[in-house]
């Protein structure tokens, strides 16, 4: 009989005494076998005074525990090879006022930073002079700050920013991921892969007696 497991790449736990298979992987099997497999303990969590800990659970650790209980079953891995477990001794409290304060701070930083970047670009590219040249070419007159060009440009700039970030008034324009979401996902993947590699090296060195 087959047992299918799908380990996750990264999980966060708090206020636990042990890590079970259910915490780190999805299990597919018959109902009675699945319940027993999910409840199997992979690693105990001891209270050594540290508020936060990192654990590395390998798929081989999961398979060994399952095979010990069900030696006649075949275990198939359809997920990750290693799981990074972030453990916190206590759940962090996310106060509403602190959350809104962080949102306000980030919003101000983004507003000031983006406006400064746009103004710096316009200054470096001498955009006002370009608009004046356009007006002179089309209308044969010299005019500073030709609003017939600057107003549509400003509107187009705002529409372009909305289309690029895929958000308007707190709502997504389309279901596609925004550039920020893509970058954050890539960043999270890089962090997870780096942590898994570092913990793997650390475990290997500990087994070899290397400090």
C-alpha cells in the first residue's frame, strides 16, 4: 500500500512541545493510516530559554519515522526535500495600532521616495525643456510649461503606475500578481533556500565533529 507525503518548504510554529508529520507535510493514504501518520512525532522541542529556534526536517526523517511504523507500506514523496521550521516559544501579538503605524510609515516612505525619484528623472532628462520643444514643433510658439502636454502626461503617468502595480484604492485591477508580490515571493524563496543550505551544512559539520 502507498503513502504519499508532500512536505512544505517553510512553516511557522509556536507554543508546541513537538513537531509532527502533520505540521510539515500533507499526507494522502487510507483514513486510518493517514491519521496515524499525521500524529507521528518527528522532533521534540525542549525549553532551553531561546525565544526563537530554527529546525530542518528532511524528507528522509519523515520516511524513516513512517517506515518504522508501517514497514510494509511504500512512502512516496511528491513535495519538497527539506522543510525549514521556524519556531517561536510564544505567539507574537499584532496590535492594531502598531500595524496601522507601520502601514502609515511605509506609505510615507514610498510616497517621498517615489516622488523624489520621478522628479530626479525629470530633472536629469530635462523633461520640461522637451515639452517646450514639442509645443514649439507642433504649434510654432515658445511657451514654458505647456499644459496641453504636461496635463495628459501627468494623467498618463498616474495610469501607468496603477497599471504597473495593479492596485487602485486598495483593490487589485486584475488577478495577476503585482511586481512587488513577484519580488517578495522570489525573496522569500531565496531566504528559505539559503537557510536550508546553511542548516544542512551545520548539521553535516556537527555529525563530522567540525565546529
